[in-house]
């Protein structure tokens, strides 16, 4: 086990810079999830940590040792790939034991280690099988087993669940989390799925266009998003964004309502007010949005309502038993302490 | 009514197959005709080879497929002629060594060109491919002069050296290595294997069908090679089978019946090679199909 640090990491392909000097400290035993849309640089960062690509500049430190010039095999890491990368011509036992090929352990020790890992993953009965005889989830487990068998300082997971169906994904998510609690190694996990990130991570790293947008616990990034990108990316359905301006010591919204929110900005300064659908509901209080219900999505215990206002559609949650009708004019409100205020120009959080 | 009588109508109904008869249309007939003609074209030379090997010399120019007096004297003669064994062994040594070398070298180069990024990679690949455009006939003289200079005339090495690696094989292997996902190679790299180990333990087993196809091509090509072995060998003991067989007979007459006998015998190893490797080739075709 070891901690990991990235300092001013830059990656350039010819003239295109894809990582613009990112820095991050990961503590020993921490489960960190990199999340972001396609092309945000999360997989590139992982590949740089693994040593599959060379950093243009910057430092990668694993366990207090700068590893930039080390081969992948000397970095004390193991990686689980998106398409599992388990070898179809080898049995499960050989696949799991593959990571030990170059180790100096005795054959008996190797076998014992493979059996131990297979036991942890509940695959003891499958050791003699070939990958073609396994289900998707079992293949994924073999891939994890191959990484575990070497007991690396850091585990790297590159979107390992994206090839699984929804049900299996939820199950494997739980298994990986349990596995982490059991073995306690440092894990860096890359995904584009914010639910995966929220449910598994000790800390989430949200990336966009080769920059880190925010690093924080799931609760932090959810409740205190650093900017509009993070605010929209985390949480489903996405946060509603309303435009407004600083006025009379408060905030004036498009609906005409002036909210009692103190901001350190000049009158007329444009802002964006974010409110999560689960905080927005029909009722009395400051009227954030007024408009007709366009669509209803009943979920049972509650109903999502889409309300058209100011040329956009906002999503709110209404009671599941007596939701407003489609076409009905509603006034949506939210508690002031649930509102997020961002600078309209930069997108950064003001409050 | 007995039980048998009772269930009879049911079983009758079950047994009756009333699948509609497929209409035989002209297109289908034409297709069968073409296939039949193709089949005849393929089988006739082999049939004539075997038929001629069973004929007496005076019958050879008679085009009858069934000899008047079939006999196996030719086989006894060829097999009792010590030279035939020499040629057979020469051909076998050359074909086997060349095949092994091609499988190793072609796939090494193909793998390198496919999986490594280095400057000049594309130029090297094009250069290798462009050698496919140079006919063997043009190369024979430079090869001969080279062999003469190095003292390779009339040696195994002299016969083998032009074919130890082929542009076609390199191309074939490069294309097949494209189907091996990079993740497999990177995973092995992280697991601490060196590049040669990755090639051998990870990449090679995944392209077995291509290796089998390459092995068959190279083996057949060398087993039946004629022009170069004819030029580079001088002594009868160094002849390969095709060269040796062509020497049956004398200036006045070619002993076709003996040549055909030798040819018939010499097809046996190629059949064996094909039978060994065909499983992989079919497997390869199936795999390619599944991948879509």
C-alpha cells in the first residue's frame, strides 16, 4: 500500500495538450474516482500513472518514489481494463496467475496465492474454466483477481464496469467497494458514470477538458459544487440553472422575485442560480419559477414535473399522490439554503 | 379400439412431413453447374496424375482416364530408386525449416509494425509490401550471383535463404495482429513481461489461425518450389523433389509416368500438413465471422 501524488502533470500529443498541469494527492488506502465526460483526460491520467504513456512534464510519485522513468512493471501498480483484457487461451487459474509469472515466488506459493485470491472473489470452482465459459461479471472478477494477486500498492481501474448490464454493474460496484474495505489498497477508479463515482468513492475528482474541476468527498461535490459544470455533472436529474442579477442587496430572478441572498457584488452583476430538482417543489415561499407543467414523470413516491419558464424547462419534484396536472400553472419554490449561486461569466461558485 | 389404433392418427400426423418442396429454379441449376465445372477442373489434374502413374510408358499419351492395364510398377521403381528418398528428405528439411522461420520472423516483424509506434514505421511497411511487386524471375540472377560469391551454391542454405521471410507473410501477420486488442498487451506489460515474452505468450496464441494459414502457404510454396532450387543446385543429391522428378527420363524422352508417380507420392506430406492445420483455419474463419 502506498500514497500517490501527481504534480503539475502535463500530457501533450504533438501540439495538442490534453492534460494541462494537474495536481492531486491521494492518501494511502484511499478510494479515489476520476469522473468526467469523454475526452476530459481521466483515462489519460490513469495511463500516465500506470506508465503506459509518458508524461510530457510533471511528476508522478507512488509511495514516496518518483516513478516517471520506471517501467509499468516496476511501479508497483496493477490495472483492470475496460474490456477485462483476460486471455482467451488461458484458464482462469493461468489468467489470475499471469501477474505472478515474473515473480520469484515458488510454484507452491504462487498456487496458494491464486487460491487465496480466487477464494476472496468466490471463483474457486471456476479456476479450470476458460474465459469463454464465463459470464461478463465472472470475467470482470478474473480481471480483478489478476490485479489482486500481485498485491500492488495501487490498483488502477479503467471504466471496468461499462461493459456490464445495469444490474450486474450495481452488483459489481458493491463488490469492488467491499473488496476495497477488505484489502484496503489505494484505488484509482476511472468512470464516466457519476452514480458510480458517488457510490464508490472516498473522494471524487471531477475533470473536464484536461483540468481538474473539483476534488472532494461525494457529499462535498454534491452539496458544494465548485462551478456550474460540477453542479450539472453530479446528480441526476441535473441541477436547474436560472439566470439572475445582483439587485437591492439580494438576487433578482427572471421570475421577478428578489431573493434575500447577500452577495459581495455590485448591483446588476449577472449570476446563475442553481437549484437541484429534489429541492425545487410547488408551494408557497420565494417564487423561483412560474410556468405551466409540460410533462409529468411519475416515480411512485414522487413525481418529476417539467415546468416551462423563461424559454427553458426546469425539473422539480412534486408529491407522488397529488401532482399538478399537465398544463397547470405552478409556482416552484425552494429553501434559500439549498440554492447555489455561480458567477454567470466564469461559472465559478459565489456562494 | 386398441391403443395402437388410437394413437395411430397422431403418430401419422407427426411423421408426415409436409414441408413444401423447394422449387428448383434456373439460378440454382446454373449455380450447381458452375460448381460442378469448378469441381471437375480441380479434380481432373489429380485424376490424370494418379491415372498416369498407373500406366505403362506407351500408354502415357493416350488420354484415357482408366489405364488399359493398371499396375504399380512405377511406384515400386520410384520408391526403390535411392535418389527419390534423398530428394524427399531435402524437400522436407527445406520446407520445414522455411516454414518455422517464416512463422517466427514474419510474425515478429508483423507484430512490431503493428503494435509499436516508431518513426519510419509506415515507410518500412510500404517498403516490405512493395517487394511483393518484384517477380521471382527478376531476383533469380542476383540471388545466384550472391550465392556464388558467398559459396552457397548447392547447399541447403542456398536453397532456403530467399524464402526465410516473406513480405506476404509479414503483411498477413501484421493484419491479424491488428485484431489483438492493445489492452491485452498493456495488461501483460503491467504484469511485468518483456516485449518478447508478450509477443510469444500473449499475442502469438491469439493469432493461431493466421499462423496455421501462413504455415500451409509457406510449406506448400517451398515443397513445390522449382525454379530457384533448379538453378541453385548442381548435384543430384541436393535436388528437391520437384527438381528431381523433372530429371526422370533422358534427353530423348520424358518419363511422365515416373514423374506423375513421384508427384502423387509427394502430395502426401502436403495433405498431412493441411489436415493438421485445417482445424485452425476453419476456426479462424469462424472467429472472423463471429466478430462481424
